C-alpha cells in the first residue's frame, strides 16, 4: 500500500474556499469522508468500509476516467475529505493536481502490490492500469483498503477486517464462477477483441487471448496497420463476436465487425459502473455482466 501526503499549492484557491453546501453535508454526516477516483473503486471501498466511512466517487457513472477533467464542483464536493483513493498505474494522471488543490490529505494507491502486466503497445512497457478486471488482483485492492481504513479509523479496524474478509470470499466465488464460464469456450474462439486494451488481467486469469484497437483510452488513434491486423485475426480465426467498452465510441469496432464478418456483440463495462438501474451497478455485477456477454458472444452458433 502506498500513502502520500501532498503539500497544497495555490493553484485555484477560489475553487476550494468556504462553501455552505460542503459544511452542511459534513454536519449532516459526521463519518470520515473518503473520495475514490472512480465508481468501481468507490463500490469496492464501500464494501470494506461497512458503513463506518462515507465513501464517494469523484466521477459519476459513465465518466471516462483516463482523461477526466476535474471541475470546480468536484473540488467543492471533495473539500474536507480525510482520504483519497486512487487506482494508480497511470490511470488518473490528473490526480496530482486535484490532490494538491485540496490541501494536505493522505492518498492511497489501491493497486499497490498487484502483479502488473505491461501494456506493450508498440514497445511500451508501462503497466496496464486495469488490474481490477481480475478478481484475484481485486483481493489486493481489498487488502490495501482494509489497511488504509484501519489507519484512518483505528476503532473500526475489527469491523473493516470482518467486512474485507466477507468481500474477499465473494471475490473468490466470482473468480470460480467466471472461470467455469470461460472454460466452455472453444479454443479457436478465445480471442477477446475490444476497443481498449483493458482486459489483459482477465485474459491472463481465464486463458483468453486479447486483441484491441488502442492500448488505453487516452490514446484513441487507431493506426491503419493495427486495424488491418485485427480484422485479419478475427476473420482468419472466425471469431464470432467483438466488443467495445461503455465509455468510448464504438464506430471503429463496428468497422472491424463489418470487415471481418464478426458481430459487435455487446458493450462491456470497465472504467465505470452503470447507473443503479443498469447492468453493472456494482463491481461484482460488472464482472459477471462482462464475462456473460463474452461467453454468449464467443460461443459457437
């Protein structure tokens, strides 16, 4: 687990001045407030916090996290938070400036300790940031959250430990269920083609190969060579389906489908949960939705 303290800089002081809404919220809810960078991380944190902490996501459902632009209202909402949670691994490149403008506040990188996978895009050896797409790696996230919350609220350490253990058990059941689902796919169909290279950890865990148009959503330029290679792979292997993520434009993947003979079989969720009434309102449901969509899309027809 990595914890850093940031010294405030006078970047945008007018945005973090006194405000009645923030003061009213603090008065209404005395629990220590924790801000997570995005909705998936906030959901995990809420499971471990067990109601002792007030956990909020900085971004809302449907937001694209890689190139997110912090707004004045984000800064006002986050004022007075006791802890910032971030994925790290280059996912939230805007986080340093956001944290600096809030003032001295502990930050926890919840992916600390995960066995990472390189993006390896045209020789790029940076770590793929989407480690939460592995239930096994998500256990490391839970460990880091439990430790961070126990430091923030030592009186709640026993409760955090109990809730973290219960959540890890759910992750173990999820891992076993997903493994069984993927095991039924024919070997020649086990090519998971998506817009973003966000499924490396899931592919590693469950014996899939991965194909994508761009490595991360911050780099959405599809080279003609990559497009041709991907279309050729899908066509030659007769992969029946390709996919795209909920936070990006699927037009490029529609071209892959049209030229390869595959179908765009579904929208997967990675960087954001869906709204409460959607298919992926929690991390556990997000993972089940994704793997069920992949299984149905890649199954023999």
